[in-house]
């Protein structure tokens, strides 16, 4: 297969689509982020990348509580809105029709309509040219009751959003299941 | 919606499915990783999480060249194999039927069969209890010619894999497109 060198791109597929909740100037705010993932297994840590010109950045420092909310595909329009509007100009939570609740930390605003809500506390921040990479301890995970099957989180009910970064710049659903991890490769072993 | 607190989980959806290539003990090796994403937009940086007991970890230090290869859904079995076998025990690249090539850096093994190959150099490493978070500069991106449409990367041709972490632990395809980012939310603005 012929390969074409395209320069140093951010063509990394797929990315998650996340809503980051934080208290900014004493009020709950939410922003959309697609730079993020898991940073450690046990104890669980996650990381998110935030552009420092974003309103939410004012709330982030080591020790700060914030939330990562996993939206479902049915919320794509609201999620995109929370990325194209700034909390400096609008009450995005109200305009998106979202409801805020608080969990164990008390200061990380959580979006009730999102199936999974992760409460976290920032532990490390690396400042790069455009984004700061924020690493955080996952302190608690709240799941909507209707996304459980026999008490266990059911991803088909979560119906998470997938982000396809540039040049696509599209949101998608998770599609066809290909197989079980740690299992389908065993026949090659 | 009633919420159920489930404790601090790594239930973060979706995650990417990546093949990390590195020279270990002078030979090219590849491992599967699902902790990873973008860390900075311009200039592009990515991050991956690697468990330090993995064979590939021997090749990683600040300044080391390695690759992140984005596989396509048709490679799910081989990708899973590269996660359940160790390079200490087998030539995974040969057993998976992969072909290695080298790009600008010369020392980051790239998997020809993967539609996107990213060459990078580690710049920061944060060691956590289980994983080390490796941040790297993206130096070059190679794309298979058959994944371009009019010279531009076409994600539908890449057909990337989505990883659904515990409790699902499944690979999936990207499904139905929901809409355009930075566009579908504008009507709420």
C-alpha cells in the first residue's frame, strides 16, 4: 500500500465527546471537549485537554473539582452548542435544557441528562502551546438508572457519541460490535 | 432521572484502539493501547498510557521515537492479538501478518496495513500507579493512499475501531453520523 506523508496532523480516530462541568465565577458552567481519555487504571485517573482561552479554564487548577459528563447520541445538538458558545456570554446549561446536580465533591456540577457523570479532582497540569493537559483523580461515577442492565452499566443504553476530528469534524454513534477484547485475538496466539 | 453512584470507575466512552510501535532490544514491536488521545492542537501532540510491565515500556523515555498506528475495523483480530501477547514471547508483527516501514524519524516502526501512521517523539512522562502517561510531539502522519478522497483523509475509508471499556470490553465500528461539529449546535445559540 502506497503511503502519502501529510505532515504532522491531529488525525487521531476516534475521539470521545465530553462535557466538562466546573464552577466558574461561582456558577456552574459546561464546555464541550474532545481531547480526553483515561490516564491510569487503578486508581482511576483521566485526562482532558482544555484551550486556555476557554471560559472554563478560569476554574481549573491543581486541586480543583470538575466533572466529565459522557453524553449520549440523542444530545448531539446540545453538546455541539456547548462547544460553539462561551459561558462568558450565555447560561449554556439553561439554553441547552440541562439540569445540574452535585455529588460527593459538592462543587463539581454534573449534568443529569448525561448517562455517565464522573466527579474528579485535578492532580497534574501540563501547559502546551494551545491546550493544557489536565490529569485528574476519578473520585466518583454516577450512572443513570436506565443505563444499567441487572445493575451493571450497559454501553448500548449509554449510546455514547464518537467524535471524528479534522478533516471530518463530525459526531457519530458507536456502530456494529466487532468482537470481544482480550478474546478475539487469542486464536492467533 | 435517578442516578446510581458506582464508585470511581474507568467507564469512559468511547476510547480509541491504537497500535503503538517501538524498537525494543533492537527489534520492531507493536502493542495495543486504548488509553490515548490528543494533548495539544498546534503544534500537534498526543498522549498514550502504557502499563510499565509491558515489553514496549523498555523502549519509552523522553526523547524516544515511537509510532501510533490507527487500525481499521477489518484488523480487529490482529489488534486484539497484539494486546494479549507480549513481544517478550513472540514476534507479534510477523504473527499478525503486519509489514513494518520507517518514515522521517527512521526509528519508529510503522504498520503498513494500518490506514494512519503517526510518528512521534516523547516529550513528557507522568508515572502513575499502573500506567505511565506519555506525551509526544507528532512529527509526521502517513496515510494509506486508498484512505484519501481527492487527496484529503476520508474517515469513512479509514473505518477506525472504537473501544468500549469495562464492563463492555468490546471493539466496535463507527456508526451513523449524527451531524457536523461546530454547526449543528448553532441553532441553539
